[in-house]
């Protein structure tokens, strides 16, 4: 007789860990299986290592501001191996944090591979190949996603995805980044701030295509100022590893473009990890984008749920965690959690950052909504001026007095978007925002124009 659980979760990323935590808090017996590192891609190859790196490059870039503030630093330089140690240390802290959450909640953990063999059974295989079958009332798929590589492009020691680039032990003097969306511009910011020659190649006619055009324009201006060469409307044709560097061939405006660099980073999207054979054996429906789920994150097979990147859509850690809370809450009879994709904030952690929740101006226009746009500039905020934050703005979108979306470009945008995410998800009106009192002086006073 196999051991019986209320929940078996496959995948120990933000989605899997959040399901485990909520279910265990409801006194359910929970097993979570992870084949690699606790905390998932987010902790080991995504959100956390990249933000640790960007913190280092931002401090280095900000040193230039200090002179204007009367602080003279003789000569600053970059120690890439120390930066890598910081990255590794922060990843370790994050992984231990995920493990602690699971241990404190009383979740049983197993390190190895999980395979669903029936709607109520999972085969667990450890690294020595030893297998065991466990049964559960509910099975949660939280397998995540993998980088998408363009057909005809081969990964090598110098042609890398975001996974590989995080293992670099020396700072390349030049890098070609294919893809000017979120992950591409974050890495472009990091390498350019540390002094590498960065070239972005993007097939579309702009970078950060999903975000507000004006914000993307400001980011483009700042990246260009940093020395990043941005080639939009440029189609990659080939990428060759020469043994000492890379050579890229591309088409731009009908002309051939050849660029050489030390390394190439492919940021051409991510795809849900679909173990199609396993899904098909179980009759679980999926599309190319991800596993199909209903509003409670259940697949078409009763008792089998899926959360996070494996379901396609916005591939974000906090979205995975919110889906997970809704799924676990639903199973445990707690309907207090809710999920609406429209209310998931998204952030580009470049410098400046771009953060958004809800509608962009373009989406409102495309849907023919009559909206009022209110813009507030960083240059009118005294803390932004005192801290030499440079350019930035908040763009808030009201429809019939209701806040339906906001985008911020500028320093600390990731933190500033949090109260607006609360306001948008609670469908707050301008009248309600008028009771919002903001501390003075603070960057948050940038919201005063939304409340006046
Ligand atoms: C470079 C980069 C930067 C990013 N930055 C951000 C950011 O700043 N903010 C943000 O919100 N998101 C960011 N993301 C996206 C974020 O990492 C993902 O959206 C998030 O990790 C998805 O969580 P998840 O739980 O769905 O899956 P994952 O975090 O992908 O976890 C899935 C886990 O399942 C395990 N697994 C897979 N198959 C099996 C199996 N058969 N048995 C056992 N275990 C298995 C994997 O080993 C993995 O650990 C970034 C991603 C990348 C690549």
C-alpha cells in the first residue's frame, strides 16, 4: 500500500511552495517533490540571481552621482568574482528561505523526480534511481518553464540562455543580447553598467513591446546613454561560436548586419515545461502555451491541478504563488483568495525600472475605452531631485473615475507600483484615493496628482 497524502506537489518553485504552505496551514498532509533546487527557477536561475547582480551594477553606476553630492571616491573598480559570490550567497539565502517555509509549515519534502502515473498516484524517483509510488487526493503540477531557443541556433560555451549566462565567471568585454524584452533588457542593464559593450537585437520595432510606449522610449534613451546599441526591426539569421567569440548575422532594414562579441545571450522567451507524453497518458489537456486550467487552477482531470509557468500566460513568480493560493484555498474550502490576471503587477528591473498593473494606455485605446490619463513626473518630486534619480513618471489610467491601470518608469518603480496594485485590484475610485495621505517628503508624493 503506497503512502497517502492530501496533496502531492511536483515542483518546488514559487507556485509549488505556495500551494504547500497554504495546504499545510489547513492541516493537510502535504508532500512536495523537487528535482533540482528549492525555490525553483525563481531562486536559482531567475528573479533572485538577476536582482542580486543588478544591485551590484546599480551601486557601481550610481557612484557617478556621488561626486555631485560632494563625495569623492578615488577609483572604483569591478571585482566580478566578488559580484558572483554575492549572487551565490543571495541565491543560497533564498533557497534556505524556501526550505524553512516548508519545514515550518510541516510539509514533507523529497528531492528527486515526480511523475504522475494516474490521477491519484505519483512515482517518485531519487538520484540513485530508486522509485516509490505515493498516492494523493490532489496532485499539483508546478513544473515551471524552460528557455525557448530559436530554431537553427545551437547553444555552446559562448552562445547561452539566461541559465548559462548566470554561470559566467568572468565579465565579457562585449555581449550580443538577442531579444529586447524583460530578461534581455535586465541583462543589458547589468552588463552595460559594469562597462561591457552591449548590443541588443530585437525583431520587433521597439523594446519591451508589452509595456507603455513612452516608458519603453525612456528606457531606450537611458540604455543608449549607457552605451547599449539597440537594433530593433532586426532579424537574427545565424550565431556562430568561433572558439574565441561569437559572430552574428542579421537582417536590418533589408541590409545585412554582422556583429562580433565575446558571448551571445539568447532571451527569446520561455516556454512551459510540457511533459507531453505524461500529460497525454493521463488525458490532461494542454496547448502549445501551457496546461489548460479552470478558474480554480484544475485541469480537465478531476483532482489534478496546475499552477505557475506551466500554465502559460504571464510567467511571473508572484503570479504562480497567487494561482497556488487560489488552488489550495479552493481545495481546502477557503474562498478568501482570488485571482485575476489583470491585477498581477509586472516589473522590468532595468535602470530605470518599469512597473505596471492593469491597463496600459494602448490597451485602453485598443479596447475603445474612454479614459483619463494622469501623468506625474519624477522631476516634480523633491526626493527624486535630492537623490538625483533622473527622469521618470507615473501614468495612471482612470475610466469613469475608477483606476484601471498604472505604469511607472523610474527608480524604485517596483516598490511604488505596490499601492497602485492594491488600488487597481480593489477598483478604487478617485474619490477614495482622495483620502490617501502620503508622507512628506517622500517619493510616494508622486501620487499626489492622482489624489488632488
Ligand atoms: C532570468 C529570469 C529572471 C526572472 N525574473 C523574474 C522577476 O524578477 N520577477 C518574477 O516575478 N519572475 C521572474 N522570472 C520568472 C520566474 O522565475 C517564474 O515565473 C517562476 O519561477 C515560476 O514559478 P513556478 O513555480 O511556476 O516554476 P519554477 O520556479 O520554474 O519551478 C519549477 C520547479 O519544478 C521542478 N521540476 C520540474 N519538473 C520536475 C519533476 N518532474 N519532478 C520534480 N521537480 C520538477 C524544477 O526543478 C523547478 O525547480 C524570471 C525568470 C528568468 C528566467
